[in-house]
């Protein structure tokens, strides 16, 4: 069970990062919103970036678990896999946009370095979650699943650096769904 202070900090961060964005939220505001001292925040997290990381990974993990464990009845493994990858990709993109803001990521060298760490940890979380899923883990070799996750993740993260508007994002996701994902899934299932 997590420490009450950690839970309060994460809840405060979720609320404030969503409301104001990561860049515009200070550690002082996080502590005040959590009704704890700033020193307590630093007792549990060495930096605001680590708080963000914990919040994002928790949020993504909860959503991935829900996506993978819903009783979605797909007509075949390829459809199940494609729909699951698409749902997970949308969650990942949306959460990064809501909590951090892609505009900040595009212009900040520190944010781009952090995005690499997040990307690596996300890849590990997804692979672990997919391998633990009865439908996917028992039917697809880990190295092929890793190929699908890594490639899909890289494509979706590239949206952040190429999309200017929400319409661009929608267009990118439609293109990914219709023009790229079917081939990635097919290559994974060979």
C-alpha cells in the first residue's frame, strides 16, 4: 500500500497538471493543494518530473489494464490486437497532452529528454501488460509483440511533433488506424 503522503501528492499533481499543465504548476502549489509541506513532497519525490512520471505511469497502467481486460469480443486475434493497440495509443497520446502539453514538449529540451524516459518506461509497461494478458500473451511471441508496441509507440509519439492542431491529430490517428496498423499487426502475427 502506498504512503498517504505519496497518494496525496499524486492526487494533487493529477488535478493541477490537468488544470494548469505541468510547466505552469509549481511544487509549492502541489504541496499546498495536497495540504502538506513542500519538504514532504521532496521526501517522497526528488523532483517535479518524477511526480509527473509517477502520475502518468499510474494513469496509463490503469487504463491499459482496463483496455486489456474488458470483455471485448473481437472476431479474430488480428482485430483484437489492432483495436487494443489503437485504444492504448489514444490513451497514451491523450494523457501526455492533458498532463504535460505537447507544445511544452516540442520546445523544451528537458521535456524531450523526459519524453525519452517516459517512452522507454511506457514500452516496458505495455509489453509486460500485453504478455500477462491471456489472449495476447499466450498467442504472440514476446519479440514480435515488442516490435508492434515499439513501432506503434514511435509512430504515435511522432504525432506530437508533427501535428499542429487537433484536426491534424485526428487525421494522424485515422491514417495510423487504416494505413499503418493493419500492416504492423499482420507482420506481428506472421
